[in-house]
């Protein structure tokens, strides 16, 4: 979320209804055609996109959005200045700073897409194999495995990234 930003993450999240319908059709062999599917998917996606792309008219929201954008820009600029001050004269972002920023954006997009894909596939697995489990057991499995997966990813990132912050 931090690498990509909230609006872009929510925008990618709008793909969930389409992916869920496709997985239901091809993995679960459910009949997913017809007006209810199209209407529900479009309505859900439109709602998510409306929230993601929301700009209010006439009130303080544009100023607030501009202030948030300015704070995010200042944070990025301060990181660039700190890194460049450690490496050079600080006049222009170094090639490594630009490359790191681009890499961070790519990682953000990949994580957002992986989130949507894994969330939909988790729902498919739940529907396929959890018919005899209670809601509590299903949620314990899904959230417990998610927490364990995130722990492993964080540990690998720390090892790979040299310890992190």
C-alpha cells in the first residue's frame, strides 16, 4: 500500500469481482452467465472505482487531497535528498534513486495484483474444501495462513534487504 498508494491499490482491487467470476466458472464449474452476474460485477466495480477516483466538488476535499499529495511528495523528496547527500552533490536524483523508485512501484503493483489473486483463490479453496468446517475454523485457517505467509515474506525481505529499518 505504501509503495503504490491507496487509490491505485483500490483500483487494482476493483478486479476482484471479475476474477472471482472467472475462477467460479473455470475452477468450480459454476454457471456464472447472465444479467445478475453482469449487473452485480459492474455495480461492485463501479462502486469501488467511484471511491478510488473520488474528487469532491466545492468543499475542502481537493485541498486535503493536495495536502496529502504534498506530504507524500515531501517524504519521497526527503528520502531522495538523504540518499543523494550520502552519495553525491544532491543536485539531481541519482540513477540508483530513480531505479529504486521504479522498482518500488513495480513491487507495489505486483503485491496489489497478488493480493487480488490470492484473495479470490482463497475463497475458491474455501468453497471447495471447507464444507464441513465452521466459520471460525475457516477464518482461523485463512487468516492464520496469511499471517504466517506475511511473517515469512517479512523475514525474507529483512534477510535479502540487509536488515531493513
